[in-house]
C-alpha cells in the first residue's frame, strides 16, 4: 500500500494531499487521506497583466512548499508528484519558480496542459458518485483558468470523452473587471460578458448536451456551498457531495457580488485568502449554471471535495 503525495500549485493556492493508496472491492485504486491542506499564496497575482511571477509571490509559495515538504517526509511518503498550472504556464520568468521548487522539494514541478489538468480533475471528482449518474460534466474553477470535462464512470473506470481549459478564473476576472469594492453594476456586466465569451470556447469543444450530472470542484465551488449552508466554519464533510439548485447558485453569487470586502470577511467558512476573489469566482459559476441549464437541462450543482489532487495521487498509485 504505497503512501503518495500530490501537490497542486495553481494561480491562487497551493495544496497538498498525502494519502495511502490501495485497491477497493472493485479492484480500483482508492485513497485514504493522511493529510490534506490548502494555503492561499496568490502565486499568479498580476500575471495576467505583467506576464511575470512576482518575487514576493514566489517567496510565499516557497514558504508553503517548505512546510509541505517537511510534512510529506515526516509521513514517510514513497512517491511525490507536483503539478503547476495556469500561472506558471503564462509567466516569462517561470524558471525562477522551477528552480525554487527543485531547491525546496528536491523534485521537478510539472507544468501540465489545461487538458491534462481537466482530466486529472475529472478522475478525482467522480470517484464517490455512482456511475449511473453519468455522463458527468466536471468543472474546476481555478484562479487563472477554468476546466470543463465530460465523461463517464463504468465498472470503476473513468473515461474522459472531451476536455477543455480556458483562461478565465477568479483571480483573472477580478483583476480585469471587478475593480471596485463592491463591484459596480457596469463592472459586473463587463465580467458577465467576458465569462460568457471565454467559456463559450470550452463549450464549443466539450459537448455537454448529453450530460446528466454537473460536478463542481475546487475552492470557489466548495466555498459557495459553505456559504449556502451558512456553515460557521469550513466543514469538508458537510460540503462533500452537497447539492445546490441553480436558483441557489445565482442567489449566492448575487449576494457575494453586492457585498463589500469587509462584509464578505464575515463568512466564517471562507478562507481569508479568497475574500478578494470569491465574487469573481461566483460569477463564473453562475455563468456556467446558465450555460449548463440551456445546453443540457441541468438543474443542480453537485459539490465535490475531491478533485485534481486526488487525480494526481491516483496517478502515483
């Protein structure tokens, strides 16, 4: 039973999963969590405008990665895989980041394509759902990009049929459009149009008309569930496999987009590092809800705590 470690470094956060992998009753590899953690480091802050990773952002990431390295070594991890996504794909000084990772972790960070990111997210997301609920459309709203993937799970095996990553995420849309606190009506309209236009590229390549279940993963979506449930603190068990009908998705998004930063900070279940960008992320989820209702007749969002981290860990099993 190998003990593996997965590290996902995105535009907004860096996350660690240490887990034991073993075959389940169906012969499929299953994970048992040993340690799961998220830190908001905002590695991609300003990258959309400058094309450069800021030195202070690299240093914040280094500090978190040094702690993660100590954790996984103390846990006796046998295999480790670190992937880096949207921010590092776009940065002209990406080698500064890679050199830091080599010196800190003692291993290379892989810059994976958006399509690979989408496929890993799908594998992690659908593991706790019955295959009969498929086909599934899995959406990962990150800091710099959003992945849309459709596929099935039959006899314990996940099969991805199509996937697409597009450059819209909670950090990018906030920096481009939502400049006021709270955003003005004109800014919200600009962001809504931008999200529709960019997400249309994903839907042009991913045929979702046959999808039965929409699964959302990663911090924006899990935070929306926590806010919808009015959780006083973040509770992964209450969030995992929770369901929001599309009316509730729009209600929560509208609420977040009309609150000031100070008012958003009052949600006890929200990570402080998401306060500045949660409105932008919520707007993207609301646009996804509009598109999936129109294209597939989907009426609710299923929220999964399992995502690309689980997919990375399973790739090591």
